[in-house]
């Protein structure tokens, strides 16, 4: 069984020799070769030039025995393709060139012709797919409609999401119009990625966890379900709703094949609480990769042993790897998982 087959079997909860592994944000700032690369090219250049995106996507694949590659891009390419540019201000985080607050702002966003504005993604995915040669899985991704809406409505990174939540609570007509438009864009984007050959799609619902359960159902899960339905079983969909694994019953209604799990819950408990047939992905605390190889091995084994005999586990972190995590620790993690019997 090669890596791609192992990954796909785990998505379907079929038995495998050992759990497949990949790491959220595996391409990027923890790698010295990425930091070197970024001295020569801006972030936007890397994302939009297929040859450069190919190189950065492959960096963690060359260095580690990951079972899957995730295409190098960003969730914010969707607002950009809809007409709302993003940038990186000096102090960190994200800044959008305007904030969506009114019907006129929603009208400025366009979905028509979005495939041509995202054609660089098709090209990047085709290049990576060819390079992976059917041996490792290729994961495409999108931000969830709610997580994209937080950036679009706030106009920047936020800690409280006040404007986005206010729009949801106070002006549901406007909120739903915006969400319909974002969801249409995401559906078309996901279809484009499937046409380019991705083996699975991950929806990053990074800020789902800031919502109360009923608000989460209406503002996030409802729209993710539309995206999952549009894929209609063509490829597995992984939903990573950060800090939401205690709401597995709501998440299961989206139709997702795999649920990403944060590190604050025992993975076997989450798995056993879900309807059979839904796999889990996770859930090592990312900070473990900032410690040392002995701790990495011990903590990874804890999860592997907890999940032993439970098909439907993709090993990953509970959130993205931190920029100051050490590559030596990532290598130890991958060794521990790939040698587990
Ligand atoms: O090079 C740089 O310095 C820019 C840093 C960077 C990188 C490496 C950004 C800006 N995006 C990325 C790549 C990226 N982003 C990938 C591909 C790399 C990989 O996974 O291997 C992916 C999947 C993302 C997804 C992403 N972007 C998310 C969801 C994941 C998560 O961690 O929750 C989010 C929330 C973003 C927004 C974003 N993009 C970049 C930053 C700094 C942020 C976060 C801003 C904030 O805190 O609000």
C-alpha cells in the first residue's frame, strides 16, 4: 500500500497498516529552505506562480516521509478572486483592502468568471499532482465560508470577530446574502481543484470555535454542508473546525468524511462519539514540536496507542505547526508514526 492509498483508506475508515500522517502548515515558515526562498519571492508571487508553488509544496515532501502534500496557497485567495485584496501589515496578521459591511460592499464582490482568476491554482495543482506520481496524496483546500467571512467583514485579523458576529445576529438578510456569495465561490473553487486532480479537500474552519453552538450551526455548519454536498462523494472532505470537536453531532450533519480534532480532547473519545464511517484527523498539541525528540516520540505514541484498533485515523497536529518548531522534531514525529506497528 503506498502513501496515497493509505491516506484514502483512512479517510474511508478502512483498515491500514499504520495511520497516514501529514502536518497542517507543513510547507512554510518552520522550514529554513522556505525562509530562504521567501527572501527571493514575495508570498503573493509564490502563490500565483505555479512553478514556485510547486517548489514550496514539495519542500516538506522531500524532507520528511509525509503521506500527503497540501498545495501551497492561502485561504484568502478566495476574497482576492472576488475582488477584495489581502496583504500583510508590519505588525503581523492580515489586512484586507476594505471591509464588507453593507449591501453595496457585498455587491462589489464578484463570483462570475472566478475560475479564470484562479486558473493559477489549477496549474499549480496539476504540476504537483504530476510530481507526486500517484505515490502520495494531494490535498486541496479552502477556507470555510464562515472563516472567510470573518476576514472579509472584519477587514483584518481579529480576536473578537465583533463585526462578523454582529452582522450574523443583527442583519441576517445581509449576512445570508454575503454567505451565499462566498459559498458559491468556494463551491466553484473546490470543483476546480477536483478537476485538477486533488485526492481530498480540507475546509479550514479556523474560527468556527468562536461561535455559540446554535450560531455555529447556522453561520458555519449550514454553509459547509452546501460545499460538501456540491462535491457529492467525488473526493473525501476533511473539515477542520478548530475547537469544535465537542460538537461532533453538528459537524456530522455537514456530511464531512473526516473531522479535524484539536488537542483538548482524547482522540479515541471523539472518534467513538461520532457516527461510524466518519474518520478523525489529529491531534498532537503543536507545541510538542517545540520541545525535543524524546518528548515528541512519547506524546505521539500516546495518541497512536490510544487510537490502536480504531480504523479512520489520519495523524496530524491539532492546529498548524508553529514557525519556531524544529525540523528535527518533525522528522522524529514522522518516524514515530511511520514505524508504529
Ligand atoms: O511567508 C509568510 O511569511 C506568510 C505566512 C503564511 C503562510 C506560510 C500565510 C499568511 N499563509 C501561508 C500558507 C498557508 N496558509 C497554507 C499552505 C501551507 C501548508 O499548509 O503547508 C495554508 C493551508 C494556509 C491556510 C490559512 N491561512 C489559514 C487556515 C489554517 C489555520 O492555521 O487555521 C488561515 C487562518 C490563513 C490566514 C493567514 N494567512 C497568512 C497568515 C499569517 C494568516 C493568519 C492571520 C491571522 O492570524 O488572522
